[in-house]
């Protein structure tokens, strides 16, 4: 039962353009959502998060949008840079008194930004 | 070091052998987590420790897997009688506490386990 899904295994974008990474979830108990970025041979690093009481959170070039009715979130990167090339994981947590570090991850999307 | 440290970085073992993976969390972080990432998959929660509370073992895939955290700091994940399906990258993470989503996890670089 895949509770968090990233349906696009890969995305290729030109430098300077917008990258949009999508994520869907099924568990309505999730109340906190995060994006992590992962380079090869390194652990994931936290990028940006959003609480379920919000529909948008922005941090520099990165913006996360949450549509609770559709159980969908997206990460926008604008402008995209070659250094953004990495695997991006969507994750969700919370609900039922569980630890906020007990995350359910999507399968990841490989983003490639071409110069 | 300032980050989460894991050792070894790579481990190749024969099927049926036991392995131990080590994690040194960030100093002062009370919460410690183990995840694993199988090839082409997302990260899968295994177990977490919070202070002196009983660990949440709900993600351990079988009784061959166990973990302990000594002195509230270093943790060891042990896999007994390894199987080929145990091959994965095992990631450790720590955070200051678990009570807020605004306290994200800090991951180590992982241990790549290959069972032959």
C-alpha cells in the first residue's frame, strides 16, 4: 500500500526554467509534508516543508503547494539550476500522535537540469 | 563531526551471516531513526528511538532485525542471518525531538549493504 506516490520517475528541465515535481498521498491523517533532496552516495537533505493548515510555503527559489482536497502537493523550483539535479523525495508524517520523524516517503523523482 | 556519521559506508556479506551497522547521531539530538532504501524505492521506516522511551519498532521487517541505542547516543542496527532481500542502503537520521514537524531529520550518508 503506497501511501505517498511520486508518479514521475524522472524530469528533465532547461536551466532557468521552472521545475515542478508532484506528489500524491492517500492517508488523510497526514498533517505535515516535506521535500528532501538526495545526491548520489549522500543522505537526503531537508529542503522545505508545509503544514496541513497551509496551502503554500516559500523559501527562496523553492515553493511547496498543498491541495488537501486533492491530496496532492507539488514542489516548484524557479529558476532551476544545474546544481538542483538530484533525486527529490516527497515525505509525509503526523496524525494519530505518531512521531513527526516517522516519515512515509515517495519513490523519488530524478531531476536533471540541463545548462 | 557536525553531522550524522554511519559506519561502515559499504558492507558486503554472505547470505546467512550477521551484520552490525553503526550510527553516531548529532550531539544533543534525542531522536534517532533508521530507514532503508532498496533499489529504485523510497525510504522505508524501520525503527526510532526517543530519549529513554521504548523504541518504536513497527517498521522492522522481521525478527532478524534489531537495534539498540546505548547511552542515548550511538545506535547499532543488527541483521541476523542476512538474506539477499536485505540488500539496501541503510540510513540513520537524528533530530532534536519528535514533537514538531518543523524539526526535520538530519540523515547520515548511509551504509550500502550487499548480501551475496
